[in-house]
C-alpha cells in the first residue's frame, strides 16, 4: 500500500492540520452555504467600519517538524556478523552526527520563507520510545535513519502524520538504511510497497534542499485543509448547469478538503452592509484618499470613471469586514457582475485584486472546483495566485485571462496596470495587469471531480489587448501542446509566478489526487 488515501476523506495527518442563450458566467449555479452563514446581525453589529489595522490576513498555521536520529552502538560478537552497514560505531560518532544534524536544521530553518518550527532533535535507540515519539505534537516526522531495526522505523511512522526519511550517502557517515530502505522498510520483503503513510517520494538522500521543498509542500497542504472561506452569494462550482454531479462540488469541498465555507447572502446582508458603508462619511473619505494614492502609483493609467475606482475601495472595506467577522483571509464572490453592480455601483474586480495584493486569497465566481488549487498554490509559493479562464492551446501557446488579476504577482512589487471597465459589462473598474514578460509560471488545471490535476510550467511572452477579460497573458507552454489538449479537464485554471510543480505534486499525493506534470524536468 502506498501513501495515498481514499478520495472520500482526508488522512488523519491533515487534522493537526444549458442552453446556448445562457452566458458562461450563468453556468455558476449556486449551491448555497456548505458550512455556515454570516448573518446580517453579526456583520452589522459594529456602528462603523474599523480602520485598516483591524483587517489583516489571518496568521498562517506553522508547520511543526520533529527530527529523530535513529542510532545505536553495536557490540562485537565473536566469529559472527555483528555490525550492520553504517558509519556510526561509537557514542562519539553519534554525538558528532547529532551536531551535524542540528547545524543542518538550523540552516534549513533560517532559509525557510514559510513559518516553520523545528522541535529539538531526539536520538532514539529503543523501539519502546518510538511509539510515544510518533504520537507527539508535530505535523512531520523527519527521520534520520542511521541504524535501527525495521520495527523501530515502522513504529516511528505514524500514518496519521507525515513522514520524511533522510539518508546519508556522501554528506556524512553512510547510513544503514541507505541500503535497506527500499526492500525492507517500503516493500517489507515483497515486490509491492506496503508501508502505510510513506512512499518513495518521501525518501531523501544527502540533500537538505530536497527536505525544504517537501516541507514547503506540506506547509501549503496544512494551510489548505480545513480552510475557512467567506463565500458571498454562496458556494458554487463551475460547470454545474444541467449536471447534477457538478452541483455536488461545494459538498465535495466540505467532505474532501474539509473547508469551512461561510456564506453571505446578497440581500439583505451584503446590500445593507454596502449601504452602511456608503453612509459612513469617514470611511468614504478614507477610501477616496486611498483611491487617489492608488491612481497616482507608478504605472497606473486610468481609463474608466474615477468614481468606479473609489467605490471599489469602499466595496473592498465591506469585503474585509466580512473576512474580519469570519476570522479568515480567504474570500470568494459568486454571480459578481449582475448582482453586486447595482448595489455597489462598481464591480468586484479591483477589490479582489487589492485583497490578493494584501496577502489574502480572493477569487471571483465562487468556483470551488479550482479554489482549493489557488489556496494551495498561494501557501506553497508565498505569492498571489491568479484564477483565470484558459483558451485553446495551439502552437505551444495558450492565452490566460480574467478581470481580477493581482498586481503584486511576485509577492513584492506592483506591476503596471491600465484601469478599464470590466470587459463583459463594460462597467465599473478592472485592472489590466501588465505581467512580467519572460517570467516562468506554474499553471494548474484541476478536474471537475477532484480526482486528477494537471500542471505545467509556462513562460509569459506577451500581455495582449484582445476583446476578452482585461488581464491577459500569452503563455509559452513548456510541454507537449497536443498532450495538454488531450488531457485538459475542468474549466478554470490557476497560475502563479515561479515553478512549484514538484511541491504541488507531492502535496496532492498525500491526499490521493492524481497529478499529471506535463513539463519534463
């Protein structure tokens, strides 16, 4: 048995853890609240909107790692094989190895760009200790398998948590399990993998950077599972129209990803909140000031009415108020064009862009087919993720577009942007973000059934200005275009700056989603 789990549940480690007359947006038939509703009473309880200091993204969950060195000293026995493979022969050797591991872990933690807690190193030489250690308050067991019995390794491996096995070949004294981890530990003297909770992807030899990216993947996974998210207009899933199976998407997200979806209805709740915001002169003036500063930023060109942008900042404060009440940093809005426009006198495009630039995860269309991939990619990369509409790949190129792109795609600097109307309504304000030409990106395509995701590395080669969603990029595909077209599923895609394909694949393996990486490395 490998480390994959059933599609119907998340493993225990994650607990610590249509007709042609209908346009494409209307396919987003709402499925209602999955986990709970933010009531108008609670959202309108405050007499005025709070200052920005009260609206910060929630602190991400820290990944806790328990390092364990399995090492013991073997005593000589006359005229028999008494010493196993490995370079730890005495207590002094073990002490040196402990110091080596501690130094490596210190460097690993200092170089980590995500919240990481490394617990004190435990040196283990008895199987009896292993069971208690395996039950500890950690997310990941990092085993330095120098020498010990197979039973000790098995007891240390708690299938309810994540495990990484580190082995030495040339980075220090060679480890016994460098020889035997495959046949004895993983396969149990058989030809099939039988170790629960661990497979060959969890084995690392010599390179601590190989530990780092795996931990980054698990950090992303920990912060995706059980994520609380505000869903204005309720939860949906693209492609639901006329297909009862597609209407199961929100429930699937609840069952599989354990997401806590907090619904906010348009009427009366959001409508009353927006009315209250527009009646708050202090808030309105503050938002006008923000609007002026935004429009004066380097690289910004206004090509719509300024009032649409100012109203967008007010709408952003309303969205932040919903987030603060739910105590989360994840947000999505459904049916955002025809529903929110008459209420807010603008579109939700700028607010979603601003939220992503501020460290939140915010998406339009409430498409829970793709939202888990965006949250996962955000935490893995430490950057905003861009929900987009893909086009038909051809000649090694695909166009990705949407009206809600973040401007701070690298997580640090604002990209230039033209502020236009939302394309399909020709109303409100939407950013046409000029993303960095030459930038390598990760592109993910989740399927409707949450059984297989596809991914590839792309390179931004142009920011065209076609009559489509405002933020648009032409992307060169690092992979076989024909295979991409043959294997594409679902609808919306997700993208972010940088290549995080191996992290995404590693994380998906832990929850039992198949992963197809079209970029050959």
